[in-house]
């Protein structure tokens, strides 16, 4: 019995020690929430639902007169069960106070189209807010409430110091449940999302749901490092993938909105694509990195600086361009008019170019397409690619404004190149060597001298667009 009691006491001691160690390892969010929770707000918006009238236009009569005309003289339908007063549209979101005089950050989509914005604090005080400015490209909005200047404001951290695996906390109003606290870890940094070229998102596994949008993401020091913006979901609810806008990006946007009411972004006038492993091999680059320039807009800052199609941009203004998605963010964050240097990889060597950054215009006219027609004369099968090409006529060269090129007239079933009929082949790249394509005989001669496992890249023009197509291996024919 004595032995049994001794063993039981030992087990209890070990369990208590284990629980104590576990407790020391787990983070404590209580102080963070107590200190910073008061600066997080609930945002509700109201938008009157405008009922489309679909009434005909009568010359010389205003809309109200037209409605009164039909109200009086056209028999009205009896209201059905689905008809009746239309409620106002309401949306719920979150935000956080960045200055004691009432400036608040939230998402642009939270306040988009709102006729009235109501901000509720944790102490139940409510204020009407006005929009100072919004930026749809980053989904950032700055709003303001009028008060006596004594509001609690958040502290800001440095998102560049965040480490993957670090604990983070979100506070917001998911589904309208105010001041809800959730926690998780940083899953990844610098995430690029489709159609989101200007934000290097922080990915977390913090539970974020509709209503959390615009709320803060805190580190364990109680500093805001991001603004919760998006989730990846197939159900509409949380699935473990949440994305936050880094706070340095959001603060830069709000500063411009406060000072100018709009956001200015840099542009250099290039079309780019990702550098794959095969492209890197073709261009003689040590590994896949940088942004491959497909085309350069005539008269653009890049054109004036001497940037060429087939250049691979490795650095911009001293910042490393590891993938093509990095370049729009870096350039966009550069103020128009700034002098910047580019490091490019060109024909097997690096070189530095200098340019003056231009300004991105939100709406740019789409250029018309000119697709060359296939011509019968001088056709020749480029057998080792599995396609048939023809030399451009003088008229086609004039229309396309190119000196040379080969137009694809047929794509065989065994084709190794991902091209279409009507595409124009301008250049072949192999092991860092760039060869301008001038004739079908030249192309076949080049292909004949390559190993069947060779990796080559073709510069292809499709309409007004440029692209680089990698061919990994050739046929034995020819």
C-alpha cells in the first residue's frame, strides 16, 4: 500500500510539472486584449436599395413626372407575398483607431457604396463616420469620426520582422459578434493573390470570417502588423487560410489618402511573366528568379531607359525581385518622378539601367489587336517543333512594326511548342544566346543543331501581347 501511494504521488508530481511547463509554453493573450481591444471598432453601413424602375423615357418630362404619370394612369398590380417595403442594405465589418482624433482604418469593401457609416466602440458609444478616401487596389479605406480627441489608438509594429510560425491575434466582429478574439500563427509571408498585384499578404491560420474584414492583426507585443482582408474558402466560412494586408502598406495608403485624397503609384511600362526553371535554363540564369520582360511600351520610362524585351529584371531600386509578382509591388510603391536603378540579366550578363518612374493611370485604353494572316508563299515545316511557319510579308512587318519574324500557319498534333496559328515567332533563346528569327531556313538550321533534350525559349507575339514560350525537348524529325 505504501509503495502504491508513493507511485501515485510521483505521477501526480510529474503531471503537475508537465502541466506547468505546458502553461509556460502557451501564449497569454489576456493583457494584449485588455490593452488594445478598446481601439478596435465595429463598423456597420447602410445603403438604401434603389429599386430599378425600368420606366420608359418621355421627352420633356423629368423622372419624377414619369413615375407620377404611370402611378396615376397605369393600373397597378396587386402586391404579391414577395412584394412590399424594401429594407435598407446593411453590412458589418471591423476597423481600428489609428489616431486619437478619430481616424480609423478599415477595408475599402466594407464601406463601398455606403450612404451612412456607423462606428461603435467597445464602450457602446456610437459615431457617424465620413470617408476620407478609399483605394480599391489594396482594399484600404480611411474613415473619420468626430470626437474630443481622447480615443484609444493602436500601436504599430514592423511586419517585416514577423516570422513564419509566430503567434498573432485578430480582434473583430465576425458575423456581427463584436470584439471577438481569435489567435493563430503566421503561415507564410509575401503571398500573391490573383488580381492583387500590390499587396504582399500575410497568410495566417487565425479564424477570420465575414465581419472580421478591416480588423487588426496583432503580434504578441500588442502591435498591429496587419489588417485582416480576405479568406480562402469554398464554403464562405473559415477554412484555415486568412490573409492580412501588411500594416506598412496600409499606413502608406492612408497617408496619401489623408494628404491628397488619392493614391499615386509608380509604373515603368513593361509586360512581364514569371521565370520558370526552363526559362532560366534557356536564358543561362543560375536559377528561376526575377521578372522576364515580354514587351516594353513605346515611350515609357522603361523604353527611355533602354529596357528590352527578353531582359530579366533582377533588382529594382536596390530591392531584390525574386519573382515576377514582386516587381509590380516594388514599382507601385515607388513615387512617380523618383530616380531608380534596375539590374537586368541580358544575354548572359548583368547590367544596370537608370530610369525615372512614371505614374500609373487607373484606366488605360486597350490597344487593338492585329493578328497576321497565314500566307501560302515560303511556307516550311519547322519539323523539330512540330509546327509550320512562314516568313512575314512586307505588309505584315509594317502592320506589326517589326523588322523580322515567322508566322505560325499550322500546329501539328506532335507540336512541342505551346503556340497557336497566327502567332509570330520573333526570337529563339538557348543557353543565354538570343537569335532574332529572320527566315524559315534559319530556324530549321538552328533547331537541327540542338540536342533532342535541349530546352529553348521562343519569344512569341500574339496580337499586341508578347510572351515567352518554353520548349522542353525537340522531336527527332528534321
